[in-house]
């Protein structure tokens, strides 16, 4: 029997949602100040409206629900799922008022793509977008990649933080408490911000010959999108705009850093490096990267798209790395990527679907789940082949010796199958609108795995239902299903419960 949520349930959810919205209002002040300093008066109105709405709703929730209970799992999951729907809705106000989007749905599409660190875009005339709006697009990557609720955990004390942490698809606590882990995550982000922006800015200044203000701007934007595996860029031609191997190299380092779990970052900072090579997740991600790279390069060589080995290697390796880390940067236009058929298409699609490490900013199934699934299947095969009463070692290394229990294996396989279903459903909608199978599948995987690479299907003129499908895929894929399923169950209980 379904139990109808009580007024206290709604009050607890409303209280914590109000906290998060007020926090986002504070972050919204940054592009507002940017617009003032840049004298971009038209975008300024949109930012003021956005900050006002965030602050008004957040304050109203806190005033209406001042007393609250400790979050349980149901409350926390609902807060996270609703947050990731409401923040892009309100955050799209400056986009809608900018004149660069054809409809409110288009503005919401880009805001959701930014927050979920996907990078697919339906913006029009990106090359002439105001710098403050470009900054807000990329700041959404940063907020989504680090986790809005994670930021709230850093600033607000209170019970129930564990459920919020897991609700944003985080799994490992690298420090004893969730709050200290959240602080570490943001410390890592700030350190990479300083180093990354400096490296990209110097590359733009010295190699590309940009003026220092322009170098700093592009360095900051590419850092936000690279480290948070987002994929937005200030120019419509993505990283192809820069035509620089050095710039691509620095961006690649940031992509890899963003796709690494924060557990790996902790091991690199505070010791434990010796255990990284034997970690199941590390070995899995390296093996999948090498396998998909081999497929992609072999496919490109067979297609003969690139006439020299240097061009084939550079284009193939960068696009593949961008796909596997879930970043979505590209050095080639969508029309050229659409020519990557056969093995090249297979390598790219598999890389996007698998994604980076767990508890990172990357999307996709994640290397740890892939490793656990393969290990579980291998254990079952060995169990059958070995003599009767033989004992199969079901342990694995992930910073320490752990046990692969049937429950853990089932959970990994279930989420992996949900991702496969998500990819297939999105592809089916694309095919229904006449998109060729290969492109429909590629675009669907890109949206569901929060990648952002496109073969040209994602554009302002695509059908509204296809836009809604990709929005739903971005939301589901970024939160890894559970928080969304809990929200759906909560709504059903509110309607049909007793």
C-alpha cells in the first residue's frame, strides 16, 4: 500500500530546496556583476530577473517551512531530483531574454545541457553572444560538475547530508564525513581552476597571440567546460576555433582530470598512488580507452578520411578522448564527424556510453560498474568450470580489498541496463522523426551519457518532442536514475496514497 506524504514531508523537502535555491541565487550574482563590469546592459536585466526569482522562491520556502526534520533517503532524493529540474528552468531566464533562442524550450534545453555537463546546444549565433551570457553558460557546467547540493553541503550543516550526496550520483566518501568530502571536492576544483586557467591563458596568449583579456576569458571558459567534462565553448566551432595542438593538449589534461574520480584525486594528493594501478576501476578505464581508441583509429584508416598519419592520429585521438571522458569538445565540425562510420562510429559510441570514473564529473555507465559487471560474469564462468567445491575469489581492489557481493553485482548490472535502455529509447524517438539509425543512436548516447558531441541532429529546428527527449535523457543520465525514480514514486504516492 502506498502511503501518502504528510505535510511534514513536504515541509522538509521545501526547506532544503529553499536552501539550495538561495545558494544558486548567490552564484547568479557573479554573471550579474560581470554584465555590469562589461557594460552589457541587456543581459543584465535577465540576470537580475533570474537572481530575483531564485532568491524569492528560496526565501519563500524557508519562511513557509522554517522547521524541518532530518532528511531521510526519500526526502533527499526528491530534493536532488527537483533541484536539477528547477535550477535550469529559472537559470534559463537570461537565455530566453537574450534573443539567441527560438523558444523557452530551447533556452531550457541549453540550461539543462549546461547544468548536466552535457554540452549539446541549440543556441543561435553563438559567436556573437554577450560575454556575461557565455560566462553563465559555462558557470552552469561548474555548478553541475561539482554538484549544486555538494556546494550546499559545504556551507550548510545539518542531518541527511548523506542522502543528498548519493542523490547527485556520488558514491565514494574520500574523507570520514560527507561535508569534509564535499569540501575536498571543491578544494580540488579551485586548485585545478587556478592552474588550468593559467595554462590555457598562457597558451592562448603565447601560442595563439590573443590579448591578455581575451586569453583569460577563453582560458576560464574552456577550463569550466574541460574540467567539468561539459563541452560548451565560446565559439560555435568548439576547439577547432583555436587550431592549436598546445591548446588541445592542455584541454585534454583537464578532460582527463575531470573524468577521474575524486578518490583518485585524493590518492594522488595524499598518498595511495601505488594502489591505483591495481584498482579495478583504473584498469577498466585504461583497457576501455585503449580498445575504443584502437577501434576508432582502425575505422578512420579504413575510411580514408585523413590522408596522413599525423592528422588521423590527432583528430581520432582527441575526439575519442573527448567522447570517453564525456566532455564533448570537438576539433572537427558535426558534418565531418557524421562521416565516421563503421569501426570509427563503434569506437566513439562505445566510448561515450561507457564514460569516465564513478564519482567524477563524467557521465555514462562508468568504468567501475563496467569492471564489476565483467568481473561478476567472469566469476560465474570460473565457478562453473572449476571442480566441485572449489572456492572462487570474489574480492577486488578499489583502494582497498573489497568483496563483490551478489547485491553489488546486481546493482551494477541494473544501472548498466538502464543506461542501455535510455540510449535505445532516445534513438527510437530520433528514428521516428526520420533520423538515420547511426546518427540517432550517436546523438542519443551523447545526450544520455552527458557527452555533447553531435553529428548534426541537435539543432534549433529539430522537433520539440526530440528536444524534450534529450532533456529527459540528460536529467536521467546525470542523476543515474535513482533520484528520478524516487521523485516519480513520491508523486504517485501523493496522488494515490492513503
